C-alpha cells in the first residue's frame, strides 16, 4: 500500500502500487503548484480527509484540483466528468524514497501536449 499525505496529515490518498513514472507538467497550473502527477484509475484510490477539501477549477474546467484546507497542500485532481475513471495524485506527497527511484517524465502541456522523452 502506497500512501500520499498532505503536510498536516489531514488528507491521505491510498493506492495499491507505486507509480511506474510521474509527470512533471509545464502547464500554468501545474508549474504554479510545483507538483508531480502519478496517474491512476480513480476507483483504485481511497481518499480520506478529516478536514474540508478545497477545490479549484480553471480554463475548460474539466479537472478539479483538490487541496487540504488546513495546510494548503495540493493533493490530487479529479475529472469533473464522473464517467472518466482517472485521478492524478501529487507524487510529491508520497514517501521520498518512492520518488527517488521513480522516473520523472516532462509533459509539455503548454505547447505540444507531448512527453518530451517520448
Ligand atoms: Zn493538510
């Protein structure tokens, strides 16, 4: 079981397996947050929160970015369309030894929409 937790520990996300790779996206919101995304099926991930979770959407509003209302850490995004079984977890909130051995792929959302190492 892999767990990602915000700084204060009020919001946790649990998933069975570590990510094979994570995405460093250069779009305006992701570079502002400074996050690395690990992608899963939403149905694979358990989200637990002991405080309210704040949500932000922008642009086409296809994603909701969630953050802990206590410590402010961005924890994950979800699709607005519930039919799309997809979630992005902020891998920076996983244990450091997981990220230390995980490939980081640079995603050029700002321009081409492609992974720069593809
Ligand atoms: Zn928190």
